[in-house]
């Protein structure tokens, strides 16, 4: 069952409050990253180019700005 769809930017959160140890939680995060790597590699083999470093850095910068706006709006609404 899919509870929500967050894309690759979200962290796996099924280990919160479920009895996972810190080591177990880190293993889940590393598993998540490995899957993302494999998807990225597959996409590259299908002709989708990797992002250049600057494009990735710009994307991260814009994302941080967006989240600041969301958090501000959330505080105003609450």
C-alpha cells in the first residue's frame, strides 16, 4: 500500500517510532540512497544525462529558498 508519494527528496520515515535502532535506521537510509543511485545509473544508460555540479547546486539553493517560504507560510497559518 502506498501511503504517500514524496519522490527522491524525501527520507524514508518508516523507521521512526517502530523500534529501529540508530544503526538500523542508518542502514535504511543507505538502502534508500543505493536505490536512488541505481535509478540514476539506469536513467543515464537510457540517455538521460547526469546533472552538472553547478546545476545541482543551483537546484539545492532554490529548494532551500522554497522550503523557507513554505515554513514561513506554515507558521503564519498555524
